[in-house]
C-alpha cells in the first residue's frame, strides 16, 4: 500500500520552460512534506519542504504547492536548467507517529532537453 | 562541513553470506537512519536511532538484519544471511534532532546478492 505516489516515472521538459512534478498521498496524518533530488551514484539531496499549515513555499527557482483537501503537492521549477536533470523524490512525515522516518514516493526522472 | 560518510560504496556477495555496512553521520547529529532503496522504488526506512537508542525498527527484518550505534555516533548495519531480494542501495541519513525536518543522506552502499 503506497502512501506517497508519484505517478509519472519520467518527465521531459525543454530548457528554460517550467517543470511541474506531482505527488499524491493517502495518509491524512502526514503534516510535513519534502522534495529530494538525486543524481546517479549519489544520495538524495534536500531541495525544499512545506508544512501542512502552509499552501506554498518558495526558494529561488523552486516552489512547492500543497493542496491538503486533495492530498496533492507539486514542485515547480522555473526556469528549468540542464543541471536540474535528476530523479526527484517526494517524501512525507507524520509528526504524531512517534518516529521520524520519511515515507518516499517512487520518484520522477526529470530530463531537461537543450 | 563534512557530509554523511558510508562504506563500502559497492559490495557483491553470494546468497547466504553475511555483509556489514558502516555509516558516520554529520558531526553533532543525534539522529541516524538506515534506509533500503530497491531499484525503481523510493527509499524505505529500516531503522531510526536517537543517540544510541532505537526509536523505530518496525520495518527491519530482524531475522536477518541487525543494526547498532554503540557510542551514539557511527553505526553498522548487518545482513546475515543475505537473500537475493536484499539487493538494493542502503542509504544512511542523519539529522540534528528529531521531528520533521531535513535529513542528510550519504552516498549509499550498493549491494548485489548473487
């Protein structure tokens, strides 16, 4: 039973355009969400996060939107650059769960085309 | 600031053999996590330590997996005996405290069981 779903295994976007990566979750107890970026042969690197009390968080070219009623979040990258080509993981945290392990989606492979 | 260190980076063993992985977290980080990432999946939490105590090991297959963090710093994860389905990347992560927040990942150990 996947609690965090990333339904697009891959996404191809032209350099300079907007990349939109989507993530859905089923567990209503999740209250903190994170996006990680992963290059081959490296560990995931934190990108941006959002608390469930907010609906938007922005950091430079990266913006995360949260729609709690739809249990949906998205990561927007504007403008997309070649170095953004990587696998992006959506992760969720339940502060009331007693432990702090993150629940990850399967990832979306973003390819930025020149 | 030095990141999370892991060794070895790659390991190939035969089924029924044993293997151990080592992790050194970021200095001052009290919380340490081990995740398993099977090809095509997101990382899955195996165990969380707070200092040298176990916070959550509910997803650790305890009949064959064990982990320790004796002095509250370095940690080892052991598999004995290994099965084919244990082939995965084993990621170590650390964070300053507990609760929601960024976890810093190491580069991982890629294990192949033949």
